[in-house]
C-alpha cells in the first residue's frame, strides 16, 4: 500500500468513525450503508475531501446514503476521556493495512467494521481501543478477544 493509499484509508476510517458517533450507529452500519462502491468513491475523493471539514463531508454522506440515527451511544456515559475519532480511524487503518491482501483492502475495511472487534473497540467503557494493534488484529482473525 502506498503512502497516499494509507492516508486515504486513514481519512475514510476516521470519517466512518465520525459519522457513527454523530448518528449513534455501530460502525458496521455506516460501512454497510455506504457500501463497497461508496467506500471506493470516498477513497478516490479523500485527497480532496480532507480539505473540507469532517462535519460537512459527514452531513453530505448521511444525506446521500439516508443514514438515520441509531441507538449505539458509546460516548455519553463514559467517565473518562475518549479517544478522538481520528485516533480510532488510525487504529482501523493500521488493521486494514496489516490484515488485507493486496487489492482486497476495501473488502477488509468492510469486514473489520462489520465484525465483533469494531463493537469492542467502540466500547469506550473498556480499554480495548488502547490495546496493541497486533493483539486486536489477532483477536479479529480468531473471532473473539484473546486472553
């Protein structure tokens, strides 16, 4: 993966996290609503879109894909500071880079965001998101959090 592609995936993963927080949806719901072709379009447009605010791009995506408000609130009841949407986006982009076969990065993005690990990372009441990316990747591959 080139540096540009890494940056594009980082941007798109951060955007998915931002939209999920804004709409209180699981991250997989957002990825599925946008779909593979939509993700590919966002990756293509990332270099231009990153010059715009996340709020503006998010609003456009929510409207375009008809994303409604859910009930997956992972922030309101947190007692401690939560990681930024960009911190979480970086974590997802590292996982995609490490787990995806060449040419299958978009599919891996969809798989990771739709897997159990995404909900675990998004549970800010726990410290799962602070775990080493290698641990999260191994857990993702195994299908459960490793001891």
